[in-house]
């Protein structure tokens, strides 16, 4: 991250940079902001799907009846934000209250497990663990690039993608949509506990580069998870909306164009926007569906695997692959704040 920030500053030397101002839950906050302004399906279509570049930025913050739920269904982590009387708030998704839920699902027991506990148990249950499902959503088998660091097996099932996993009952095959459904269902349950009521409508963020099949797969996963009405918004637009919440004075006075650079766990999304009549006007948006933090993980994993092999004559066995993945991710996250790590 320090190098990425440096590159952005060199590329846009005259621009003001706000790189350190935004937490990792920014996209979920933007989705909840969008959710609170949706009055009906026609308005959503007009704003996001039919060519209009204007997206409302005003958030209904003083009405408890507005059940605005925004979900950042990330490749590596998930986050949920809801509308509260005091404003938009993210909720705890882990048992210990953490607001970021690693996008990992384990099937080694009767009841599925999610998040950090799954990562901690991968030493003994890596073959029962599914992750990176977002990178497989809506794709046919010949469209995916197999990651040799996946601890599960990806197979072709009528040219559809399925993950081969070991459960407490034996081997099973699951579609990526089923993995996403499990995560979305877990987040729905946690959100309803937090809001103390049943919820039925949600806004889910998706990469700008998602095609029709990927959008449809995300929608299907959400419906199967129990959400009755599902809206999709691009991650870059959600980040732009969150920016307007975090900088209300700037958003009300600025006439400048603003670039949002959202480098996520599996995708890169960029959006250029400006403020106009209390709305966010999207000037342009784009993205790369194959560039994100997971790709940095792979570079580190491959680097350390080669060092172990050539410097110490050690081949990393399949049973220890999870350990190398975990340590590489820890180093990457440390490098988000420092320029060196060991």
C-alpha cells in the first residue's frame, strides 16, 4: 500500500489526496447510504441501471423505520452497514464483535462456520474450507484461472464451476453461489439480531467489471440467503457515496472532479465523480476483475515457496500450504502500514 499511495501521488501530483481517511468498511457504508434513498424499484433502475449518472447522496438518518442494509460482499472480507437513528453504522459479524468477516466458510461439521475461526482451523480442515467464491461467481469452467494455492479442488460440472470439499459426511460438490449464499445468510442473521427485527431488502456491492451472469449469480445467492428484494450497486459508486458522508462540507461546496481508487481483495474499481444538486454525478467508472489483494498474496506465496525450495531445499507439502498462505497474508497486511516486514 505505501507504494500504491506513492504511485497515485506521482500520477496525480496536483490533486489533494485523502488516502488515509477511509476505513475498510467504506464500501458497505456507501451501500447502506444508497439503500436508504431507494424508494422503489423504478427509482433504482433509473439511477443505476438505465444510463443516468446521478446517484442520490442524502441519507435518511433520523428515521428508524428506514431498514437500509448495505453489504460489501468482498473476495477476502465482508462487511455490513445499517441505518440507525444516529446515522449509518457497521455491525459485528464475528462472535467476538469484529466488523470484518473473512470470506471463508468451513463445512467440516454439521453447522457451517465463517470468518476467522475458519482460518485458524485450516491447519486441520483445509480441504473442508471454501474461499475466493466471488472470483468464481457466474463463470463457466473455461473462464476461470485455477489458483494453485487453493486448498480445495475446482472441477467442471457441465462446464459450470463446482468446488470439491470434504464435509463431516464425506466428499461434496458446491457451486460458488452456494458459498456466497452461506455468507449472505450468516450476515442476514447477524444483521437481524443487531436490528432486532426481520429484514428483507438489501443493497450488495459488486465490482464495476461484473458482467450480466456475475450480477445474476450474486442476485440469486442473495435470494437463496433469504433476502426478498435485492439491489446491486458498483463498489466504486458505493465508495463515492461514502466519501460524501465522510466529507459533508467538502461535498456541499466542491465543484472538482474526485477519483475514487478502490483496491479490494479481488478486484480494482475506480470511479470519477463530482457533486451536483445534492447528488453524486458519476463521470466515469471502470475496473479490473483480476487485480486485488489476493493477487498480491499469490506473489508473496510464490516468492516464499521458491526461497524455501532453492535456499533451504524445502518443498512445501500440500498439508502445509495453508500455513504459507496465512503467513503471506499477514505480511501483506503489515506492508499496508510499513515499508518492510519480516
